[in-house]
C-alpha cells in the first residue's frame, strides 16, 4: 500500500501518517526530512535538491509507504505511485493553534523538533496562510488527474472515519 498525505503545516499530516502506519504496519516518511537538513547548525538549511530527489526515489520504489508533507512541486512521482492521496484541508484557527502548541511543546522539551524560534514560527503561520490561499488551489488542480484515489479530509470526523 502506498499513501501520500498532503496539507498545510499544522493540518495533522504527521498524526494521520503515524496512525495509518500503525494500522497497516507500513513505514511513514516525513518530506521535511528530505527538504531540510535537520543536522545543520542553524534552522532552515535546505537539503541539496539532488540528495532530496535521490532520497524520495528510494522511498517511492519501496513496496509500501506513507509519505506526508506540504510539498507538491517536486513530489509528482509519489503522487503517481500512490494508491491513495489524502488532502488535509482544515480551518485556519485549527492549524494556527496546532503550530503554536507544537512550538511550545518543543521549547519545553515535551516533543522532538527543529530549532525554531518564535520569529520563525510566526513566519510559518504567515507562510501557511499564504499556502492555503495560493498553493492549495494549485495542488487541487494538480491532483485532478488522479481522480478516485484523491480524498479530501476537512475535519476530525473525516480523519476518525478513515482510521
């Protein structure tokens, strides 16, 4: 089984990927780990595109996977290979709350994460608002050819019904 999950920051992609991974006993992969160099000294250092592409191809060639992330421009191979594509579209008040909650959990050491600052998190919220208004319509258009294998999840109830 091959599943791709896409949505904005704070939409619940990691949660859904983890739950589906447990349900089907297949590995899940976070595209942030391909996009960003989490071992860099500073927050926000991108992985070289060649390395990122090679890592994605290695995942896509596996028999089973769940890929989750916000990215869409460089992941078309995973859209084509996926058996199912879940698009998370949730209200802005929900993703903003989740982004801030995650930041504070990381700062308190309650959750593993990146080296974010308050400034970078506020920038992430602004970026996410723009993503929803500008990029999400592009993603919806890009996914039209995949028809029946695309499912939109817009609420906690939709996600719970899936699980």
